[in-house]
C-alpha cells in the first residue's frame, strides 16, 4: 500500500477517534447535568462540570488539587495495568488451550461461566485472604474482571476460523498447532481487539474495587474516604478523571486496532 494512502487512512482514523472522543465527553457531560437536575441533587453534594473545572484548573488551590487527584489516578492506572495484563495473558493462554484441546474446553468452560456470574465483591474476601492486601491481590481482582469476558470473546474468535482452510493445513501435513498458528490465530485478531476494548474499563473497575476493599490507596479508596468526610469536590473530580482516562484508553485501543488491521490488509 502506498505511503500516501496509508498516511491518509491514518489521518482519517485519528480524526474519527478524536471526534468520537469529543462526542463521548459531551454525552457524559449532558447526562451528568440531566441526572443532577432530574434527581434534584443539592449543589453541596452534586457538583457540575464547571465546579470540577474550577476545582482542577481555576481555583487558587487548583495546582495542589490537580497534584492530589492525578497522583491518585496514577496509582489506580498502575493497579489497572497490573490486573489488565494478568487477566488478558491468562485469557489468551486459556483460550489457546481450549482451541487446541476441545475436551478441556467442554469440561472447563461451564466452570468459567459459573465463576463469571459471581460478583467480585463476594469473591473479594477470599482473594484478600489468599493473596493479602498488596499487589498480588490487586492483580487477582483485576484479572477476575478481565479474564472471563476476554476469554469468551477470544474463544469465539478462534472458533471463527474457516474449517476448509484448517483442513487444507492438515492435508498438507500441518499439525493441530500449525493450523492454530497460521489460520485460527490470525482470524481471531478482531476478537482479540474487542477483548482489549472490553478489558480496559473492566481493568479500571477491578483496580477501583481492589483499592476500596484491599489496598486503601488510589482513587478507589479515596472516593469512599472523601464521601465520608463530605469532600464532594474531590469525589466528583476523581470520578471525572478516571472516566476520562477510561475513554482515552478505549480510544487508544481502537486506534491501535485500526492501525494493525490496516497493516494486515483488512478493512478497519
């Protein structure tokens, strides 16, 4: 593909991603204001986008406020990354085993679906008891949130491989692993990126729960603590920055997907 065509496509994808980002943020702001008005939330508790803007950017203490909120956000993002990587790697490994050994899938997939239906809050005491209250517990909680949706999505992608092409590989002497590597895995690429997009907000949710229930750090714990102390400016600002971070990460994964699919010769 000519470089000019590739550059033009990349520019269009970037512009589309930026437009989607602006629309998403605008929709969040509109829904936010509507909910405050519909439920008649007092201004002492319910802060508007302008209140958050002032808290983070224009108030005399805005610099200290930003340092506080962004420091907590940094902790939460590290925790989310830990759970994201752990859960996604586990999902890819388990999906690979399921694809290569159908008997294992038939035996274990019902158990995975059963565990998926258990709320993380109910599992948290056991996770904390086993892993403690540090990084291992954060990784475990994040992995639980990420693992099961990603696993189902990736397994469905691996199953979407053309059976005729799989048979061709076997006819020419290829092993089951060769068929998986050359046919099933490339065909599952869109599903893998779908799993990535789903896992980003899931990993953030897992990190917030882990911070609230286990570590006592980051935005997850700060929100609960600030509500108890009636620091509602900090509460709303924390919710806003973690929401914006989630939208940005989701958009980044979408851009990465478009670039990879375009490079592979598909249609993004």
